[in-house]
C-alpha cells in the first residue's frame, strides 16, 4: 500500500523488479570490469616483483590475483542467477497475462453459449434445407422446360450422326448398338 492507500498493480511491481534486476546486473558488470583491470594490474606487478627478486611480495600478489579471479567467477555466477530470476519473472508475468486472457475468453464463450438457442438454430437450419430443396426442384423443372422449348430435332440427328461416325471408326455396327 502506498501513502494514500492506492497499491501498485502487479504489472507495475514487475517493471520495478525487472528494473532493479537490470540495475544490479549493470553494477555487477562494472564491478567485474574493475576486478578484471585489477587482475591485469596484479599480473604486471607480480612479473615486476619476480623480476626484481621480491618473491615474498610476488607470492602475496599472487594470492590477491587468485582471490580476484575467484571474485570475477562469482560475479559471473551472480549475474547468471539474476538473469535467470529475471527470466522467471518474465515467464510468470506471461503466464499471468495468459490466464487473465483465458478468463476473459471463458466469460465471452459462456455468454455466447447462453445466447445460442439450439432449438431455434435447428428450426432455421431445417427451414433452410427445405427452401433449398424447393429451389432445386424449381430449377430442375425450369431446366427441363427450357430444354423442351429449345430442343431441335436437328440436334438429335446431329448427335446420331456424330455417334454413328465414331461407331463406324471403331468398326461397330450402328444398327445393333442403337437398339
């Protein structure tokens, strides 16, 4: 709860958490970069101390170098863990949004199911089917009437001539097959 009793939404909190994680990762990267610079610096100092014959100083600096390398490894691990947490938060947010969407869709589907009157839909479909059949019969009757009105005897004679020519080519007697 904030000062005036208005709380933050989960999305606002998620943004804050993500920003915090990103900020921490950037700070760790800066710290790691500093440690890597120190590592290089220690290497040159160790070489210089060994070259000058100061073996005790070289050993102490070698211990510092090992510690620095271990810290660098830890920084990489912590960065990896923070990025994993960020990914989990993002996944959780996506899952939450998906659940909210599914909730809304479920409500809409319930409303649609309530509004659907199955007996009325079945009656409409039956009426459609009946009208479609009537239309088909009328169309067939019109087609037959048109064929009768425009049918020529010449067409029949021409059809018989074409069929007779094909039969003659095939060597079949026209008289036997036509009857």
